[in-house]
């Protein structure tokens, strides 16, 4: 079997700290209490005060109240919850910043809110990548979807196609690893991996990694079937297995041929094509790939 090719990019975005203090004297008591606590880095005390202010009739309709609340929740997340990819504080912070924007009729703090939302979105992306590295695919998918939803609020015109490509290539690799660890127990992950690579190709049909990985994905499935076939199997069953494998080899072929056209001197691609052609009983083509492989290895 051959290794999957996974192209991954990890982007760790630095923290943004933006806070509009304004005139403390002009604020009602709970707002003053919250801002004083923030200045003293007492964020949980600030949270209690700003939560109260957000329900008070004098301050609940003020955009700054919700801006402060979003900021305080963000700071608690940064200082106490950043190692928890499932922390609810980030989404609450985003909600509060969005509430502030909706109340900010003169757009005095909207840009600051959007900057904070962008920061929070990027923490979801970073957590998605870390979760993939840890093999936590469910958490990774959840946080990646949250990232995409939130970043579009801060940057409505953002192009996320490259992020999708990188993420789903990596996710496909993880699903394949899970499948290979126990093919019977984790059979459903074969299709999950296939769907990830197809999703990449729906964005970029010339993506080298997705074409190669998908070609190998089908090829390895056929090889797995052949390897677990009993030697004393009856002829009818054996022919059925051969038919199934031929279908898989045919599924594999166009993806591997595309990878070959894009990178004709890639050893793994030549090895894969040689095996696929052999499985399809195209011996001459298989030998041609073997000769090309010898040439580049000289």
C-alpha cells in the first residue's frame, strides 16, 4: 500500500486586544464596576458586573455594554479557557459583539467589534487544526465550521476555498488513518475519506494531492480485498471478488492518471499506476510505468 499525500498549513493567529474604555464617570454603577475590574485584570468579577448591566434597563440597550461584555468574555477565554476547544465562552463573546454592532447605529465601535470577531474566528480555526493533529475529528469539523461562519461576519467577502482544501485534505488523511487502524470496525471512515477528497476536487479538480490520494484510496481498497481472500475460496466467489476489484481499479485509474500528468516523475504515482494497470491486466502499461520508475531512480 502507499502513503496518502497530505498538504497542510497551520496558521496561528496572534491575539488582538481592543477595548474602548470611554468615560468611566459617565457609566452607571455596574458598568463602572466592570471596567474597574478589567483594569485590575479581575475578569470574573468584571463578568458578574457586566452580566448585570446587560439586563439593566439603563444599560441593556447601549452598544458599549455589549461591546464590554464581548470583550470580557473573550479575555476570560484567553486567560482561562484557551486550552478547551469546546469552551462556550467564545461563541457567547461573538454573540455579544454582534449585538453591539446591531445597536451601534453610528458605527463608532463596529470596526473594533469586527476585529475581535476576526480574532475569535481564527482561534476556532487553530483549534480545528490542533484537533486534527490529536485525532479528534468531530471537534475539528465542528470548530472549522464555526470558523467559517464567524470569519464571514468579520470579512464578508473572504475567499475560504484554500482553507477548505487544506482542511479537507488533512481530514481525509485522518479518516483514512482511522479506517486503516481497524478496517472492519471503522469501515464507514473509508467513505468519509473519499468524500473529503471529492470535496477538494469540487473546489479544484486539478489538485494534485486530492487526485493522488483518491487514486490510492480506491487502489488500496482493492488490494485489501485481495489480501484477505482465502486461498481455498470457490471459483464463483473468487470471480465475484475479482470483478469488485476491477471496478475499484477502474475507479482509481483516472485520479492516478491525472496525478501522473501533473507530476510524471513522482515515484509514488508511478508505483501506484503500475499496480493499477497490472490489476486491470494492462501489463504493457504497467511495465512502462516500472521502466519510468527505474529511469528516475538512476
